[in-house]
C-alpha cells in the first residue's frame, strides 16, 4: 500500500486508556476515549488544562515518555494499530505520514541551523529525495504558508523571524512530506489575534490543498468553530460529548459542554444585565476523581444514586451525525430551557477623573551593537503622544498586538520606568518623573498591578498568607501582627478563597487560585487604580469567568479604576466601559465600548474585530486578514504607523498616509480616531460582526 491509497478512516481511536506510573501510584490520565477522523476531516479536541487533550495527541505519536503507558484500547492509523507497531515502523510513519505542530514554535526549531536546511531534512530523511528536489519543495511550501521572499526566509536563522513567521515555518516543516494526519497542539496560543487569524486561515487552506486530516487541540471554542468540521469535548480524562460542529454548538447534549458555553463572553453577554456563569467548584485531580460521573460534583443536573453509581459510557444521540454524550440523564434534561435568572447588578457609577496622561512619550536608547561596542545608537519609540483620562469606578481596556506599547505604558504608570516626556497626573499630582522607589507609600499602594502569569508572581517557598501579610507590612497597614493576619483573612474572603489556604504553599493551588492570591495582594493596600495586564489569558475559560466576575465585584465595592490590558476582544467587550486601541506606540482609537465595537472604526480596529474567534454559529464575520507583521518600533514607517498593512490606504489621495501622521479626529462625543480617512468615508464602513436572526 502506498502512502496515499487508503479509503477508510485515517485515525480510529477505540476505548483508549492511558496512565502515568509514579513511585506512589498509577495515575489514570485518559479513560475509555474513542474518536474517528475520516479522510480530509478536521477534528477539534477541546477542554480545560489537564483534561487529557495533549496526552491523546502524544499517544497517537507514541511519545508518552517512560512513565506513560497505554493501558488498554487501540489507536489505528489507516487501519494499522499503532499500539503494537515496532519502533522501526513508527519511525517510518512519524514525520512522514503523521506530523505534529507544537504550541511553542522555537521548541521545534534548531536555533543554530538555517531554516532551509531544517525544511530540506524532512523529505531527504523520509523519502530519500535529492537536495535539489528538497530545496525546490521547501521553496514551494514556504510560499504556501504565505511568507514573503521564500529564498530569503530559507537563508535565515530562526531568531531572525517573528513568532508568527516561526510558527508558519513549523507548519511548513510538518507539511513537507504531505502527511495524511496533522496534529496541532494549541498552535496559536503564543500568537497575536491578527496573526492567529492568518495562521488559522492558512491551516484550513492547506488542509484542503493537501487533503490532510487534522486533530486540532485547543481550549478556544471559537478557534475550533473556525477550523474544524467535528468536535470532541473532554473533561477530566474522558470524552464527554462528540459530534459535528453544528450539532455540538447548537444542540449540546452534555452539562459540561453547556456550562463551558455559559462561561465564555459571547456577543450579548453583559457584565451587569447578563453576567457570565462560572462553573462551580474545581477541576478534580487525577487521583481524586469522584465515583461515577467525573463532572457530577459540579453539575446542575446531578442525581445521587444514579450519576454516582458506576462508570458511565458514551451513548449515541439519535438523528444526529455521529453525535454522542456521556450523560445518563441526556433524555430527561430540557436543553432549551432558558438559564435561571442570574443575579443582575447595578452598573458601577463612574466618578471623577483620577488618572490623566498627556502627550506621554517613552523612548529607549539601544546601541546598535552593544555586545562588541561601537555602533550608532538607535531609539525604540515604545509610546508616542499617549493622551487619555481614566475615571473612578470605570474599566478602561487597552488593546493591541504585541509590541504596540501596552505593557510599556503600564510600567511607566507603575513607576517601574520613567517617561521620556509628557505628564501623568494621579489625583492631581504629577508622578511622571517619580520612579517607584521615590514614590510615597500611599501612591504605591494606591496603584497596583495584577500580572499575566500567576505562576511567576508568587514566591514558591513562602506560604500564601505570609505573602499577603508581607504586602500589608510594606504598605504600613495594621497596628500589630494580629491586625495584619485578620486583614489577610478578610482579603482571602474578598477573593473567595477558603481561609485555610493561608497555610498552603503556591504549588498546592491551581492557576485560577494563584491568580486570586495575586488579586488579593494587589488590593491589600486599598488600591484605587489596578492595572490588570492580561490577567486571565493564562487561565481556562471556566476559571476566566470566575476571576473576571471577582474583579467586577471588587470594583463595585471599592469603586476601583481598572485598566484592563488584553488582546482578547471578547472579554474586553464584556468587561470594559471604554476601550483604547494602540498600534506601534500610538493611540489610534478611543471611545466607549459600543462606539469602538460598531462602525465607523479605525481600519486597525476593524481588522482586530474580524480576527476574534467567536464560539457562536449565528455570528457572521467579515474576514480581514492583515498582510505582514507589525513594524519594528526601532524603525517605524513614515506617515501613518498603520499604512504598511492598511486596506483603506488607496482611498486616501496624494500618498498622504505615506508622508504625514494622521490627525486625531472626533467622530462623536468621546469617540476619537487617528486616521486620514474623512468622516464620510469612515461612516461608509459596514459592521464586521453581525448576528444572524433566529
């Protein structure tokens, strides 16, 4: 049989169980997992961290390490059982017929070898082709993944490419042998939303061109909707629902799938009128799974004596396309019943201006060749003429791609960096030139930060309670140790963590729990302004809902001003009162959430909105994929910073976009756009996101 002539299922996994064996015990990672991928089909594998998605992928590659073992079940690739195959046969198939793309592109590339050589190796090793044939194919595949100037790319080292370009090279490498099955493990997590949109389009197009079947692993339901035909939802090591995208999205038949959709901010969610519903409780540890249904302790439909009586098998949903659910009560539940009225809350009243930035600039000087001395100095313009106000009790979202200056601005506000020019007025006091070590305790405690990665912000060798008490000591809060301990326990109550967590070490907490500790510490000194830098991007969607709900609740109680830095426009739309869009150090659009999310838009905002994956089959999006990468802040383009990627540029006469910085024009009260397009042209814009009528 040659590589291509097979007409059965490409991948058939039946009743697969995988365990990891430690010195203490056997830990079941995947139990009774089955799924089938037909030729040309793209199967999405979704679920929270630790549910077993990547373990399934590694089992298909037969790469479970020395502790992992397939305990039972079969994995058939084109009818041949991979679990009984010899090492030599596996080597022939891996990379040639089954290829895998990992989450972090740099982990897959050799930093000391040119791109061309790395790509050419694949067909030369697997197919024994000559260097000339391999080079020709490498040029073709680099063109296929839409990278400019393939000859130059082949002659580059990995570090000379951006993250999005590196990920495209990894995709090109996987496609070099035209595999029958491509496994993608969270391939876009580290990428900006605009680059992610381009990579997703690319994967779909290449799947169709090469006839490749795909197993697409993601925790992002919107991304799976954009990429796949079929879907398998996993929870705690088991497949709980599987079926076509349409069946699972529109006729979900498992309580966990339903709970997952209720915890993500789809269009129509409103933090006051329709708050997200977080899944109660926590994900079970592999050695502490409950009896019967794994989701039972967190399920609204749990029935004692039935759901916890014994193992539950997948059952078919009649009338649908291979649709199955692991729920005993699937026929009794009214899946169309409206959600029980959740608590609605009063909108936080917006108060006076507490923070005002005017013409803020932050430049960094870097030597052209610091390592070897000499070379002319170059300037990185991280922030350019940044002007905005933030009010008491409001949430101002700051959005844009990596390198647009969001985090630099946050560092300047926090005092970790001082600005090059301009002013920062905090409660009427100019703090622009005051580094953090020279700021008063009141100023430091009043402006706090919640960081992106909760794992990096806690001391691993200090108990949780002690870390919060340490913050209270620094802020001079409490007359005695007892006072501070009581305040620490109150802060744990505030972030809805049990008081006994005070005596736990950070390693004993989940990611969402660690982020709550970070929030408790930020509010230890009664912070009035909190800069939240991507505070939920490292968390699972169900945990995201709980953490955002918590931030909103604390904001309502303390009238906190929240500066929410994010690239996830779905969560921004749900949370924010106003939105500031940044590009290459400039504010290109500023307005209320409603103004920014409906036309007229800045051309960059329009592209950002079209790139957001939305997990709703009723939503129709105009697809605008930006060409090229964000320019370097060391060498910004002349004229408008966005002109190198703008699809509206041809509508502006006389090459104005190439020559002159556009003015900031006011389109409506509170809505500003930095663009050369006239008001009439901007008003011609059509909505990017529309919701089809029921």
